[in-house]
């Protein structure tokens, strides 16, 4: 049973427009959420994170929104650039477990069209 | 500053053979994770070590899989005997407990093909 779900396997966006990637989770114990970006033949790299005590975190063109009541988070990229084309993974963890292991979604492949 | 180093980058083997994947975490990190990436299941956690001790191996698919961390700078993931369904990209990641972001640092992965 997937605890972190990314229901859109792929997304295409025009350069300069906003990209919105969505993620849902089922485990209400999760208290920290991260987004990773992965290029082909490379390992995932950390992009941005948010704690459950916040509802928004912004870093340059990237903003993550968290809706705890809906168990939903989203990553907004604006404006989108061709270099943003990659697979984006949503991840979550429960700090109370005393571990730092992350549970990942299956990923969404973003294609930014020039 | 060296990142997580994995070897081999690519491995092609025949069903029934033993496969050993290797990982060197970032120096000073005390947690190490082995993940497997497939199209069907995405990134799955196989096993997690903290201070060289296996903490959670509930993701290890079956007894054919084993992992060790003999010291803070080296870990192996072994599959014996290998099967075609083990074909995937295996990632090693490390982190430092207490880091605010909880970020994991991933290696470039080992792509395994079992024929």
C-alpha cells in the first residue's frame, strides 16, 4: 500500500508557464516532506522541503505548499525552464520514529517544452 | 567534497549468479540507505543502517537479498542467486542525523540487468 502517491506519471508544460506537481499521502504521522529531482543516469537530488508546522516554503522559482487536512502537497515551479525537465519525487518521513528514512512516491516526469 | 560513491555503475549478469553492489557514504554521515528504483514501484527502501547497525530491513524482498555495513565508510548489497525480476537501479544514500532538512544524499546508482 503506497503511503505517498504521485498520481500523474508525467506532465508537459510550456517554457515560462507554471508547473504544478502534486503529491498525496495517507500516513498522518508524516511530519516532514521533501521534493527530489532526478535527471537520467543520475541519483535524485534534494530540491526543497517543508515541515508539517508550515503550509508554504519558497526557494527561488520553487514553492511547496502543504495542506495537512487534505494530506496533500504540491510543488510549484514558476517560471518553468527547459532545464527543469526531470523526474520529480515527493518524499515523506515521520521524525517520531527516530529515523530519517524517507518514503517516496513513484515520481512525475516533467517535460518543459521550449 | 566527494559525494556518495557506488560501484559498479552497470552490471549485467545471468540468472543464478551472485551480484554484489558497493557503496561508500559521505564521510561523517551516520545513516545509510539502500533504495531500489523500478518503473512499477518507484523508489523503494530496502534497508536502513544507523551507526553501522541495520535498523529496518523490512523492505528487503526476500532472503536472496542481504546487506552489510562492516564500517562507517562501506556497505554492500548482495543478491544471491539473482533473478530477472531483480533488474532495477539500486541507489545508496547517506545522511547525518540531526540535519535540519533531513536530506538524503544519493549516489548515481547501480543499474543491474539480470538476463
